């Protein structure tokens, strides 16, 4: 028998989508008793997220267990060790949900005139791609024989499937993450040979333009760069797009490996 119903692992959980998804999941009854494992770079911000998760708990369920782990996913030298420590709790669960949310848009620049070098490009790809791959693989390994179901969510972007001027490095990283999720979905039958009976699904969720500090900074840099105002549309709140994602997960009607934009689900036209 599983010790808890659901383990929920969220990266980039200190603010924005990561924080709001965690808080929203705490309030739903669908996933039963919950163990949250949340990570970001700053401990104080994670403690604030922890308080919000507990405060928003479903009144009909036990108080969720919340473990915080401050971690820099761009620190590749210590990445394997940090991921092992992050995933150290080894209870059994009915399901494990991974929300892969960490990453950023920097560096921004027109490809023919980059103002940055390979050091900045490598750091971006280490953070946005390499650590994403390493964490996803580690979670799957840890889930074998410890969970009946595993759901992997990549917080994707329109930039994974559509070019955005100035965001070449970011778009390349997001496209790589999307394809990695597609490959994961294609490998499920092979995974089941090692862990018969386990159910694994993965999804790329593009949350739309979200009103966060990171978005405002990237928007300003991009418009200065291209010397015109790019029309990204009116930003959504992190709370709203997180609610849409949680509802999508609960309904569980999506095909594993798919890329789903929030605009495919709700009307966000201006």
C-alpha cells in the first residue's frame, strides 16, 4: 500500500507559475494526501511558498507534507549530487507528478549580433535543457517500483514551436525540452518492461504570456533590441494559467507527448 497518495515535485517554485501551481494543487481533493517537494534558488522564497501551500490545503484532507530544497540548476558541477539530495525522500505513492518549471529567457540577442559569448549560452542551456533532462531522468528512475502512476509536465512555451526574434537561445532550449518529452512518451512501453503496471504520461504545457518579473524584463529587452514593439498579447496572471494546467492534469484527456498551448483550451484572444 502506498504511504501517501501523491508526491508533487515542483521546480522554480518560489514565484510565478511554479509557486501558483503548487498552491493550486494543494487545494484540490483529486490527488488525495500530498507530499510536496519544492525547489528554487532562495530558501526564504521557498519557505513563503510552503506557507501558502499549507494555508491553501484542501479542508477535507490531511495537512500536506512540504519539503523545501534551495538549489541552483545551472550549477552543473554539483547537479547530480544536488538532484540525488533533492529526491532523497523514498516513500511510496499512488502517483508522482513532476512540474519542470525552472529556467529563464536570458541571454537575449539577435543571432547575427550576439553581445554575449559561449559562457552565457552554455549557462542558459545548462539551466534550461541539461538540468531539465537530468532531473526528469532521475525522477523516472526513482519512481520505478515506488509509484503506480507518473506524470511529467514540461512548462513549455510558444517559443518551442514558433520563432521569436531575439530569443534564439531560449527557443532552442524550449524546442529541445519539447522533443525530450516526446521521446519520453515514445519510450513508455520500454519503461514498462522494467516496471510492469506503471502508468507514465508526459506533456508540454505552454502557459501563454504570463505577467511575471521575468516576462516584463524580457519584454523590455526584446523591444529595445528589435526597435519595435512585438505584440505578445495581454499577459495572463500566473494564478490563472496555473488553474488551467491543474484542471488539464485532473481531466487527463491529453495524449502523452503532446504540446498543448493554453489557447488550445481557453479563449485568451484580445
